[in-house]
């Protein structure tokens, strides 16, 4: 089951990116492709994340899950608003994902050093 979720996570991220790139080529279907990738990516973030005891780790995992919801929210805004309001939510979600990825890796290194 975990291998499938990891595969779905990577596939969702690639489909999400492909949906954004399709905006330039096929503006009729980019929102459907993006939203399907964003939903797959966000769902796997909820199921793949282990539970940590430290407050910092739990906060970072929660922020990463919230960022996934922002990515889904931007996909929903693509359907409801036909202007570019969704870009702001996409930017917030992408920046939160970027921040938490680097912070999580640093915190995990600190935990590994503490266990040695």
C-alpha cells in the first residue's frame, strides 16, 4: 500500500506540473489536469506522513498538509473564477511546500544526530 501511495504522490506532482504547463498549450483542459494532480498529491500527503512526537515536526507536517489543501483550492478557483485569482493561492501553497520540505529534512537530520 505504501509503494502505491508513493507512486501516487510522484504521479500527482507530475500531473499537477503538467496541468500548469498545459495552460499555455491547451487552455480548455489545463484546469482538469491540474486539479486531478493536486488532489492526488494532497491526499497522499495526508496518508504518507508519519506521526512525530516533537512539536516542530508535527507543526511542519501540518503546514505541509495545509499547503496541499492550498494547491487543491487553487484548482477549484480555476473552475470558479476565470481570471487569475487562483495564482495567489497556488503561490502560497507552493511556497509553503518548499519551506516545509527543507525544514523537515533539516529537522530529520537533527533527530538522526540526536539518536546516534
